[in-house]
């Protein structure tokens, strides 16, 4: 049986179209001949994700993103096709993660620890992880800040290294050299002065030694005085000082009692001190006695008469 060229071209065209459709479906993540399990997850944002992106577990690909549908609320339902030999626990987390610095995304399954496995067409928990570029943004900001500070430091260094500053530095070093020379000359003068005054310094040290010896002798004498004072203090302590003070207090008390009696008019002294009439009588008696002595001295014969041979009677 002879096949016409038209039939051959038609068959070849059909086969080519079929292969093209199957290849396109495979590139979109739809494996026609595979009995893959389908799982779903809902994301608020699927930036960087596209159909045929891999589904990974610890870096190993177990499936592909097969379909993506935008919902009225703005969320996106993503369909995964997973090879049937892999069991997925029902608490597995489907994370949307970055795979490179350019923002490419992939689905990474964090397998749960549940003993129950998800069934075909179940919906898994979803999570979105920031891209590597977003993770590097703090580092980028710090790097920019560091570069700005480095730029400012370089500008400051550039200002420091200008010709005027270099001239000032040269003058500063010259001033330091002059100061060191002046200090050296001063040190030499001090050495010469000390050399010429060595005798005086030795005399001063000798006098200081003599003064120290005299001070030592004075301290010894002070120790003797302190010992004598201690001896006197011991003698006073051993003496019956308390009894003497008690006797003195008793004498003062007795004197106070006598004075009290005199002031109160008791006794002869009290009556004499407190009776004006008695004082007047004593005064008058003293005056009369004085007059009697005067008259007796002037006319002794009135009061005393005597004769060797007998007197004449008046």
C-alpha cells in the first residue's frame, strides 16, 4: 500500500503539533503522562513566582507550580503538582522564598510532623518569606552609611593634607626641636649648678643630721618628763586625795552652818551682829572706858593713893 505524500505531511504535522503541545504543557508544569498529586496554597502576593517554578524540600525538587489563579479579593491560588511517591504531611508549610538575588521565587515545603498525610487537591498552609534583596536592605543601608562616613573621613584627610597644614606641621616639628634644645641647655645648667653647690648641699645635709640628733635627744628628754609626770600622777592617785577633799567639803559645810547661825541671830556673834542696841551699848562702853583711861592718866591720884609711911586721910 502506497502512502501519499499529503498523508505523510499531515501525520508529521499532527505529531509535531502534539509534541509542541506536550512540551508547552510540560514547561507550564503540566505533565500529561504523570499521575502527580495536586495541592493548593493561597498567597497574598506571588511576586516573582510563575508557572513551572520548582517545588523544593531541603533543596530537592519534588514537583512544579502547575497553575496560578487570581481571586476577587486580590489573593492568588497556586496549584502544585507533586510526584506521587512523596507523601506530604497535612501540616506542611508551603513557603514562597527567593532563590537568587534577582528576585526569582520558588515554593519550599517545610514538611510537618503530623502522622496524617494531605490528600490530593488539599490546601496547605502558606507563608511568604522576604526576598534576598529585601533581606540585604539593612546591610545595604549600613553599607551606604559607612560609605558616606568614609567619604567624609577622606574629605577631612584631604583637607588635613593641604599645603598649609604641611607647613604648620613643619613649623610645629621645628618648634619641638627648639624646645628640646632649650630643655637640654637647661638640664646642663642645672647639672653645673648642682656641681658647684655640692659643698653647700653636704653642709645642709650635715646640719639636718645634727638637728635630727638634737631632736632625738629632745624626744628622749620628753620621754623622761613624761615618765616623771606619770610618777607624780601615780603618787597623786595613791594619796588619800578623796579623804582630803571630803574633809575640805566638811569644813566648808561647817563654816556655812556658822555663818547661817550668825545671820539668823543665834549665839553671841549672831546676837552681836543682828542686835543694833547691843552694838550701841558696846560702843558706848568702849567710849566710857577710853575716857576713864584718859582721866586715869591725867589724874592718877584720884584713883590710886599710897604712902611709904602712911597716908593722910582726906
